[in-house]
C-alpha cells in the first residue's frame, strides 16, 4: 500500500485536482508540497493536528514538506469559515507567533538540508508593490468566480471587506511564488481552503503554462459537524503552558463515542491493521479506545513521559483511589487569600476555570461544577481551608479538572 492509499484508508483525502498525478507524486516521493500556517496566536492548536500529522506521514514516505509561515497573509486575515473579521495583529505580534510555531513544528517535522523547509511568506508578500502586483496577476482572477467561492460565503452575509477579499489572491500568489522559486508542485490544506487553492493552481497555469496540483484534507469535525480542537469555546493548544499535558489528554479521553475510531484513524500513527482490530472490539471497551487515542496524541505532542503522567493522573482521578494527582493542572493560592476558605466563584476565577463571575455563577447554577466529587449548587459555597490544604479537586463540566492548593 502506497502512502496515497493509506491516506484514503484513514479517511484523510477530501478533494484533489488530478488524482492519478497526485498519487504518482506522493507514492514515489516526488512531491514537494506546502501547507500554510497563519500566525493568529502564539501557539498551534489541536485543530492544526491534521496538517502536522499529514506533513509527517508524507515526509516519512520520502516527500519534501514546506511549512509556510504566514507572516504576510496574517496581516490580512483569512475569511474562510468565519462570520466576522479576524482581529488585526501588529507585525511584532505576528513575528512572535511565527517563532512559537517554528518551535512546535520541530516536534513533528524534520527540518534541515535535504529535508523539510520552513519559509515565511512575509519575505516576498511584504515587499510587493501594489500596482506592480495588480499588473502581474490581477487579470488572472475573475471577480465573478471569486464571489462564488465557498471561502467568502459566510462573510458575505455580514459584509466582506476589500481587505479580506484580497486573501485569495495572496494565497494564490504564495503557490505561484513557491512553484517558481522552490519547485513546489503540490499544495495541501483544509477542505475549507479549496477555493483559495484552486486560485493558486489557476494562477500557475495562466502565468507559467504549467500544471500544479492541490489536495484538501478532511476537516476534523465531531459527529455533530462541529470542528474539534476546542472545548467550552476555548482552543486546545499544543503549548503546555496554555493547555497542560493533562488537560490535553483529558480532551481526547472525553471525545464522543461516535468519534473515537475516526480520530484514531486520522490522527494517530498506529498501523491500519491494528486499528482494524480495534474496530472489532466490544462496545464495552470504548474507554480503552479513548485511552489509546488520548495517550497516542499526548505522546506525539508532549512526549511519552508526559503522556504516561497524564494517563496515571487521569486513572487516579476517575478511580477515586487517592492515587497520584501531581500532574493535574494546579493553582497555588497564597495562604493569606484562603486562610478562611474561599468562595467557589472566586476560586474558579483564580484557577482560570471561568473568565468572569457571571460565567462562574452560570456554570454552578447549571450544575456543571463539583469539588472533590460533590456537586456544588450554591454560588455562596465556600471551599474550606482544610480542603484547599489537601488539594481541592475542582471539576468543570465533564472534561476539565483542576486542583487548588494553599501554599
């Protein structure tokens, strides 16, 4: 089985421009492909997982990845899949985020001479002269076709700014530039990027008379069609300082039953025959499958040692045997703040489990908060100083656990 067939078997391939040609390229290690990452935050998220693991799979099959850092395109902001305009970032913020991305990508991809490349599109996009660029590529884009593009549909309802309208042209120019200067013959991206990617292949055809290809990968969504990689409205980050290895493990340990095998196929590197055997397990073994998923992904991102710690902390928490909980996310409170105990609303804010008093109160009133296994129903509840000294375990919803302790 070639790598293309493996991607198909794992359910990763969504749309392709020329399947026979792409199959031949990737199966024979002839693909020099790129995936773009706009620097909208100082960490990659679980939503980037699919792209990172795809790059790793294709590199292991002998192909050459180009990780394109969007130092230039982030200045505009991708409207795909959004109903509102993205927050405008300063160049300094974007440069900082790009450096953070690089460090995280190195855990997945092998960079260096003759291996993967990391390039920043700010190196050419920020140097372009507007009039010269219009003369060079403007005639290659049909406004009528652009307005029909899927990536603009949601934004059209609230108003698509001219700033965002240019994003497709910039992304297309990236592929054109990489094709000319780095022999990049293939672009990969999420399925919501299809229109932008076709813009690049068409620009290459019209300007250079050459054929380049594009392939989209299936979006990581749950059984309700919602994008995965977020919990309670917050991103699941790859940076351990933003989402701890324990919290990361817990996110995947608690995915819906209907989504477990899909995630194992798409995201882990377990052999397909092993996955096929898992699919035949009895329904009573669903938690074993979830444990496999959580462990494999946590090991990929944070290393096997951290994955083992997260697994042990999770098992101790759920077994109620008082085992090791040292790897649970912990907030240390100054003794002066909690010498007489602490109100549950204030404690949730101190632990970062709620962004405001209003949010904390709503969670409590909806029955979504417990302390040391006991549900809290009263917003006036006080967690005692003794409980805090022992390391009070707070649960928010079904998935988020936290420990608070007095110093």
